[in-house]
C-alpha cells in the first residue's frame, strides 16, 4: 500500500463492529486505495506518505457501510399501491402490473432504489429480480449497469418463476419462464457478470422466487446449478402463515423441511423474511449455516408477523437486514431498518431484551456481510478489509444530546450521511450522491411509474 493514495479520517467516534465490538471514543481511519490500512484511538500516525485528503470528522460516528441483503428494485415504480393487503392479496394485485416491466423501467427503478439506499449509508446492495417477461430486453444487464453507475458494491440475485396460475401458483402465466429457459438464462447471467475476486463490485446469486411461484424441479436444479458454478443461493422462505399452509397442502411439509428436501439449506444459502419459524426450523438453519435476511418494515407493512430474530441469533443463525421491495417498504432505506428491527423485535416474546443498539448495527453491517458470503472483505472496520466506510453526523439538533453515538444512530432520527466511501471512492457528500443526479433520477422514476401504470390499465 506504500504507493496508494491515502485518505485520513480523524477525530470521530468509531464503531468497528469487529469480533470484539471494538469502539473508539475519538479515533482515526487511514484508507489506502480501496482498503482500510489502519485505524485506532487518537490521532493518525505521523509521516504518512501520499496523503491526498484529510477529513476532520469531529461530531461524527464512523461505521462500516450498511449492507442490504434483500430487495426488489423494480418495485420502486409501483410504490404506494395495495397498501392494505396481506402478502398473497398484495401479490395477486401487483403481479399483473409487474409483468409489464421492460428494460427501461428496470433500469430506472434500479437507479431510484440504489440512489435512496446509497445516500442513506448503504455501501453493499443486492437485488432479487425474478420478473422476466418475454421480449422485454436485458433486465439483468440494466440493473447491473445502474449499480455500477451509482457506485455501490452489488449482488444480483437472478430470480425466476415457472409456476404460473394454471399450475397453482400466484403469478400470471405470461410473467413466468420455462424451467429450462430460467436455468439457461441464470447460468448465462452468472458467467457474464459474476466476479469472485476479493474486491468484486458485482456478484451474482441463483435465486428462484418462492415456493408458491417455483416448481420443485426448478428449486432442485437451481441448487445444483449454483453449486456447480460456485455462487450463492437466495429465495423467500417462511414469510407468512398462508405460505406455511400452501406448503403443507402442496408438499405435505412445512417450508423449511421442503427447502431441505430440495437441497436448499446450507452455508451458501440465505432466505428472506423467515417470520414463521418454529424451534426445529431455527435449529435446522443453525445446523446448516443457512442465513436470513430480516425485513422488519416490510413484515409489518404486509402484516406478516414478527420474526424470531433473538432466537435465531442465540442459535447462531447468520442474520442480516433487508429493505425488501419498495412496494412493501416505500421508504426504501436500510438505515431505518436498524431502528425498526430493534423496536419491532421488542414487541415479541423477548420484550426489552430482544435486541440492543449494537446488535441492530451488527445486523446491518457484519451480519449482512456474513449472509452475502463477504464477511472476510467487508462488514466491519478492520485493517486489510475493503474501504467501505460511512460517516454519520451526530452533532446536530436530532442527536447532539444523546451521549452514546451508537445509541444515537440506532434509536434516534435518521442521521445525515456526511460521507460514504465504497471501495475507497467517496459516493456521498453531505447527504447528496456524487455519482448520479438525484433530481434527474427522481424525474425518470416518476415518468416510468406513469408509463407502467398506463400499460397495466390497458390489459
């Protein structure tokens, strides 16, 4: 790193979220190229060469960048619809609209979703895109292009559906792919876009949508495909009581047992929601290292229930946070999920001991990195890890009277992001994106939302 350009950040509180939860009341970070070179208490070392910038971060808390483990970017242009529905009714109402998505819509919606997350401290994002109507262009490529332009680290979970209404599923028939077509397209996406390197900016996971929109054959074959290609697996699991009933009626077993029977438990797998998990389910996830993307706001919006996150953590299940699609979490921010995860879980059986501020921050950082299979690279502030760092401003009216900075960040109002670095590159300054024009993105998303609504009204 001797020849790398260095950025020195000083005089900030630091929550490293390392294995020991090391914190510094006033400390420094040295970023060299795309890595964290050094950090610690007090002032940065003297005599550092090639320092191109020094940041006085007085009044700030430095944390690892937030990591989003579940999202559906395309839903940015269908926000505010079906606002009083449970999951199944919500899906029935929206699938016919989503089935009109085309490449310009997917690109524009991805830009909106990514911009909202990035300006709120997300440095690693993922998108579970599973709606691929025929003849609508290169949707996966458009989403990946949007992530590249925004400047975030990104995992595309290439989704698929092959169980339409005529086969007992929920999506309309023209919105699903064939078994062979879905597998072939998924393999092509992995081979074209997945980067397995340490500092990869784009990775791809194999991600059939859910038990009620995917055949058993697609699940089994997708698991085999992912393991042959060396990539991770993602899907929805145990989200609602209706899903539990669906699995028992169709497969004669609950969701977790069904997933295990199709090869879908393991350290290379993570599932979204996992709200309705019994002790046996949690034990199976812990035994196999299967991860969970906890989406508290979406679970509340769709009245799905309260996931047993404290029990999962106690059992050793990897758990991260997810925004989920913005048709079920219209704010589209991961920062708010830190607070909502803590508050909603305290409504459950464990009450005030369910989660604390530092556990919530860990869910949104190191927990997410673990779920995405990138804990060696990111998710904590440690020398040698990637320079994905956020500076939260905590000396304004909203937070200044809260003595503990981590408590201020999690319990307080959404904190302004003064600076966000991804791979050593600053992408946010004083709450505004440096990589894309936010106002232009907003106008484009409004226009594409109107176009989609007009197309859906013509059906």
